[in-house]
C-alpha cells in the first residue's frame, strides 16, 4: 500500500469525524498517528470540550470493535477484564469477558477509578494481552486505548501513576474551539443538551482492520536516517540532564517517538522522517513522561515548557 492511501485515509477520517466534532484537527491527527503505530492516547481537557464525543466519533469512523468503560471509584479490575464463572451444566469454569476484549477501548474519566483498577490496563496496553486466573488471552493487533481525563477537578480522582502514563504514546490537550468553530458547534448540537446519538450522523467507516495492518506495514517502512535517530536519542537523553526535572524520559519513549515520527511523515506524504516531524511530536510524546522537580513547580514551570526548552537546546540535523 502506497503513502497516498495513508493520506486518503487521513482526509476521509477528518471528513467523517468533523460531521460530529467541529475543529480539533490536531488531536484527530495525533489519534491517527497513534493508531498507525499501535499507540494509546490520553485526551486531556476541561469538561465540555468534546473529549468523549471526539473519541466516539473517531471509533465510529473505523471498522473496529468498540467498547466504552465509564471509570468510577467503585469499579473493580474484574469489571474491566472479566472473570471466570462456574457453569453448573458443564461442571467447569467459563470466562465471561469484560469490555477490554475489544479493538478500540474508550476509558472515560480514567482518573476517577482507584490505582488497583487502573493497573488492570497495564498489561493490555503494553502487551495487548490480559491474564485472568493464570491464563493469558490475546487482545489482537488492533487493540487501542483512548482515555479521557479532566485536569481541573481533583475531588474524587486518583492521579495516574507514572507506569500508567508511560503506556500512553501521546497526552493530547483538547482545547476550546475558536469563535467560528464554536458557532458551528451550537448550530450542529444546540437543539439538545444530551450527548448526541452517534447513529444519527450515519458515519461511514474509512478503514477496516485488514487495511489498517497494510497501512501499518507501509508506515513501518518509512526511512529513519542515522541523523534522525541521533536527534531523537539526544532529545530524550537531554531531558535526563535538566535540573528542573526530577526524572527524564525513558528509553521506551525514544522508541515510541521514532515510531510516531514515521507515522506523521506518512500522513504528510513522505517516505522519510525530517526533524520537523520529531519536533512536532516531542511535547505530546514526552511531556507526560517526565517529572518536574519540586523547585521547578514552585517557579511556575511546566513539563511541556521544559520539554520545549530541550527541543530548542538540541541541534537538529540539516
């Protein structure tokens, strides 16, 4: 499959999602980049900016099995993974699969459930398998998690542990629309206050799992020169040398940044990665993987701001 097919999928996907969600082109692109390189996405934004609606519209535009979990304080790991129940007719235990047995999982308000339940996603997100009562079950190559998180309401929430955050390829900030976009939102959805029924938009899937595998193979063939590899490694290693950071980015993040840069290059119609591809992805790929030092927080610095400083420090290859 050639790169034109990747670009065609991108434009068709935007066309379908924008029938439901106005604007948000950058988050949609990052979600597609993650899909192409088998990554997961954390959508971060204040209430009412259509995080959940964006994830649902994205899922409806793909021919992938979709499940949604509304994370709550009383949610248990078994509610996510499933459990073995005894069948008296067959005199044996039978697995009742949980919602994680899908291809695209929406983890809504993921920080509203305790760490014990959050941890149920760790194996699935890293290995695309789950282990229940000692038996490992495969989730398939299409498995992807899109999670949502509200940054301003902390009561009744549980901070995501670093191991959980490191499983996400991107942390995507979903911001407010501009005035024209907000006016279109009111024109489209202003007739009711409830969540729109996705079926009423009659979205047409733009890609199936088989086609997705072909696109991923095309993306994996994007050329990553030695100079670009050095550039990615230098950026990641420089985060570990910052006095304002308690902990820098991990080697895993370098691998994921390289994979994402290949996907973005394909979306932009190139069969090779350039420094701008890396620069454009560094903040969403690394900012949630570094830890600010206490003094830096007092000074008003942010993880994203420090990562931007790192990108400015590291010389890009010509």
